[in-house]
């Protein structure tokens, strides 16, 4: 189906694996397109209730493949045509998205991880804002997501100094949900993703939507959005199951409906 991305659905989780290990999973136009297409496919699949994005081999994603860069290219147009649609497809996904950062996430690879809802890091993973080292600015939504996660001052440090930060440093900065030992990597990522896949999917989508909107909203607007979202959530089968399970003193079995 895809040439540069592996796509597999298992136990309600869509696994999207960047598959150019010999190039540290660097982005090309085809990778951008296939990541976008795979996210869209997972978003539409009713069997999928969580997405995991990861990398094959020893890297998550090293950013743009510089072999495809030349002095005559319009970097802005490359972003508008390939990166921006990919990031927008990810941002509008109503299902939880996990970045399983198995190795280095540099440049636009870091941007991809930042755009996800959760970031699980291998103990060997690292982040680096590599843009400054080639005289460019962070892109693909990087400077939109980063300060929301760690604040303005720390974002300035990472973006301008361009220093590599380890998985543990990322956790201390607030960039990582969890740091996982190598020997437990795949099992723990699977457990985390499958846990999300068993949760009330519609409610998660509404939480994502309301959190994003809160940055640009007044309290009054947020309260009204709460009311609208709660009405929608209250009509789901998962809400009915949650209440029934509470009354019966048992663990709910959510269906994502």
C-alpha cells in the first residue's frame, strides 16, 4: 500500500512506521504524502481508536532528507505543499495519537513528535532542533506546539542553541510523557496505546478539540464549548456504559461509540 511507511492495525491501534532506516527515516515528498495518507486512513477506520507513529531502525525521524535540497528550491512552497498538509491532517485527527520516539527526532522529525498528543521516548531517544545548524527556522508547526508544551523561554533555548537533549532531559522539560527502557520498549508502547484504544474515543476527541480551542478562547466561550461537548458525549453509548458500569460496580467496556 505504502512504499516509505509501514501501516498495520492491531488491537484497535494503527501503527504508522516511517520506513527509511538507511536514511534515518528522513522526510522526502513521498514520506510526507504517505504519512498524511496513513493518518487519514486511520482517522476514517472505525476499528482504529488510537494511532502510533514511530520509526524503523535506530531513528524516529532525522528531519528533511538534505539530498533533496538545492539552492534554487523555494522552502516555503515545499512546506505549503508537503509538510503543512501532513501536520494539518495529524492535528485534525480526533483519535489519540502517540509518538513512539525510538531514536533521534531531529528538525521536522521533532516537529512531527510535537504535533502528537503523547510522546513516549526510548531511553536512547533524543530531540534536536537542527534547523539553526543549516541557517533555517523551525517549521512544520514546531514553534506552534513547542511553547505550548514547555513555555517561551525554554523554546527559545532549544530553537536558537540547537543543542541535543536526551530522553531524560526531554522528560524534565515536559516534552516526554514517559521514558521507557530499551528492553521494555515495544511492550510498554503497546500497553499504553492499547489502553487508549479501550477508552471512550469520542470523549477523547472532544477533549482534544476543547484543549486546542482554549488557547484562543475567553472563559465564557470555553464554558459554552464545555456544554456543547458534554451534550455530545452524553449521547454516546460509551457514556451509557460508563454509568451502567459504575452502578454495577464493575469496570466499563467502552466500544468507542
